[in-house]
C-alpha cells in the first residue's frame, strides 16, 4: 500500500513519464479494493466521500464528479466543489461549462 495520497503536483510531474490507473468506484468496498489493487485515481460520486471513504482508500486520488443539471449557477457548482474537497476529494470534475 502506498504511504501517501498523490497531489495534483505529483500527478502533473508524472505527465509523459508513465500512465496512471483510474477507475470508477461507487461503494466503499470498491474503493477499498481499488486501494488494495494499487489504483492511483478513482472517480467517485460526491456522496461517497467522507471519513469512511478515506479509511477505506487513504492513498487514492479521488475525483468526485458534479453531475450536469444538479446545479444551475456557477456559485452552486463552486459550493458543491468545495464541499466535495472538504469531504476528502482531491480534485473535482464538473460536467458544466463555467
């Protein structure tokens, strides 16, 4: 198991040097399995994030996705993004064009 979660800077430093593994997880069991398998990045529903997620997958880079249509204004998307980051996300994917 890896000792720490990568940062955005860590991931950018790997660009062109090697490929990272990423997959979608929707349960804590899948997150734990991804951690054990050495998956570096996971896409997650924002609702999955929290202390239990980080206990199951402490070193994966988690990217919650904000679903298109769930929010309307830029402010709503930004509030949701910061909430996801506080809950344990490392980056946020937004399907809307801001």
